[in-house]
């Protein structure tokens, strides 16, 4: 029997990752449908389905980078907890997402960064993120400000460290995902602290889940472009 020397080993978890991705996309589309008032009362179930999907994708990732996978699964696990707990207990959700950002930073470092890009990215993002925090924090209820300030530092640091992964082949999905996560948080802040339309929250859902899907897929060497 002959085999194609250029063929790659079959990935038994690939179908699981693909099915979970499709289900996540359907669930997010369902969230938009709820915003359009096509139906009501399904948001929590849709969030649960979509969030479980991205976590499953990360767990099913086929990788030669176990430390990276461990950090990323931990980070997405905290995202999952934030999704489940945040709608009912806002500050609990903030704490979970703070821990998620710590996990993401650990994953980025474990996956590899370029120090020069990291320095530039941290400087630029610190300025932009600081300006955003300066605009948002005065609108946050006083009792919540310490939590939001600490969370904002973690979010800005996560985006800054993500910029340090630019140029690292196996990390090519990270900067895009981190930026989408950051923008989705700005959308949520519009509704939570500026009394903006709930449309801001619903517009943030696709960005947030796109970010989590990209983070989850980055665990797979083949998707991330790793040659390790």
C-alpha cells in the first residue's frame, strides 16, 4: 500500500471543532434574532450553547504546544464562567473576565512573542486604552469603579501583549481575536455605563464570540499555522 508523502495525519477531533464552530455561529445568529424580536426568552440558552462551543473547540485542539493549550483552555474556561454568571451577577462576571485576561496573557507568552513588537504594542495600547478608560470610568457607579479599573488594566494589558505576538507564525490569529474582544467590551460599556441602546450589547456578541472562536482555534497547530 502506498501513501501520499505530502498527506497529513487525520485529525479525529476536526469534525468536533467544525461542528462546534457551526453551532456557535448559529447560536450567535439566534442572539441577533432575539434582538430583532423574532422570538423572546432564549438568550441565556443561546449564550450557554455558543460559549460551550468555543470551550469545546479549545479542548479538542490538536497541538504540540501543551502549555499554550493549558493557558488558553483556562482563559476560555473563565470566559465561559463569565458568560454564565455575568448576566445575573455583574461584578462576578467582571472578576471572571479579569481572570480570563490573565489566562490569555499567559497563553500569548507561552505561545511566543517578539519583544520589540511587545514594547511598541504596550506603549500604543496603553495610550489608547488609557484614553478609553478616562472616558468610561467617570460614568461607572462609584461602588463598581475599583473593579472596572482593575479589569480595564487587565484588558489593556491583554491587548498590548497580543500585539507582541505579531510576526510569530503560530500566533497569527491572536492580534485579530484580541482586538475583537476589546471592541466588544467597548460595545458593552455603551449599554452598561452610558445608557446606550441595547443594540450596542447585541452588536458586541458577534465580535466577542468571533474572538473566542479565534482564540479556541489558535490551539490547533494546523489552524494557527504552527510548524512545531
